[in-house]
C-alpha cells in the first residue's frame, strides 16, 4: 500500500546519491499548501539534486517522497535554471508557453483548453502582446516571464523554481519576486524556490530549508533567523 501524508509533499529520511556517493543524507521536511519555501545552502550542498528528486527525475537511494493524494510530481510547474540553450530557443512565446501544457493531458495535440490556459497565463504575466514574437529575440526579463507562464501551464498549485532570478538585472529581479509573491498570497500558489539570493529568501519565504549535504535547518523563516545556522551563514557573508 502507498504511504500517505497529511502534507502536500513530505520527504522522509530521503538520501540522494550519484554512483553510490551520497550528496544529501537523511533529509526530513515537508511542504504545506500555500507555503513559500526557500531552499538555501552553499554550492554543492544538494539543492538541485533535491529539485530533481521532487520532480521524479532522480530516484531516491533511501527514504521516500510522498505527495498528497490529489497532487503528484506531474502537477508541479517547474522553472529550471536559465541556460544558453533556452535563451536561443527558436520558437514563439506562445509555443514556449503552450509546451508547458504537454503532459497535462493524454493527447499530444494542444486542446482548446490548453490554448486558453496558455493565453490566460501570458495575460497574467503581462506578455500577451508579445505572444507571436520569437523567444530568442526577447529581453532576459521577458524570457523569464514566458518561462514562468510555461511553468504555470504545467502547475496544479505548486511552482518549483531553481534560481529564478540568476542573471537578471535588479529591476527585472524585483519584478519577478513581485509576481511570485502575488501568486503565493493572492492565488494560494505553493512556491518552492532554490535561491542564492539571501535577502530575497529572508524577505519572501515563510519556511526555510537549509542544506549542507544534510538538513541543517528546516522550519519557519523567523525561527531560522534566530538560529545558529543562520548566524554562521550570515557571518560567512559578512552580514
Ligand atoms: P547545489 O544545487 O546545491 O549546488 P547539486 O545538487 O548540484 O548542489 O550537487 C550536489 C553534489 O552532487 C555536488 O558535489 C555535485 O558535484 C554532485 N553532482 C551533481 N550532479 C551530479 C551528477 N550528474 N553526477 C555526479 N555528481 C553530481
């Protein structure tokens, strides 16, 4: 029988490895509906590997990741780290956004409801007027909005973002955080975000997961800010 959880997502004693080398050991944490969880930690601490595991792109070597019965990894809208390949994608904004609908139905062809969903998400992110433009000709901020609209097409009520503001200028970064805050507060979207942006994590997150190849802290943001882990992390950054 499949294990159940009272949370939206629960990680129980999860270990993750590459070729037998453990990169995240015995992680325990959970995500509830409406949370804004920031995953922080140094490079190499296991954040992206955990993201892959949450998306079922990587098998856990021990433990289990349990989803609430009405969700599953397929209902997570994923915004990956920006890559040069993505930036040069030879498709229109509409096609990029619509591709987020793939996998949400059994049909390989976009249905009318997929098209309406894509249109709604482009409007929601203020890119409806550039739907016909080629993705690679857009500014970094517009590209990131298009990719967020794509993730929203795939999302049930969970967005998973890996460094969503990396490489964006400060104005576009602020705008991105405003959009995410609005989705979280006004639409109840659950947000899980890997972030190197310490200030933003402390400002927007309701919960923090701090990794250093194991869980060093998991809990409410305010408790984290009182913790030794936060003190050490802040000192290392001269805060
Ligand atoms: P973070 O996202 O926190 O920077 P990662 O999850 O990318 O950390 O990496 C954790 C560890 O796993 C690092 O030591 C990294 O070198 C290693 N690692 C990541 N991806 C692979 C891979 N595909 N094969 C082998 N080792 C990997």
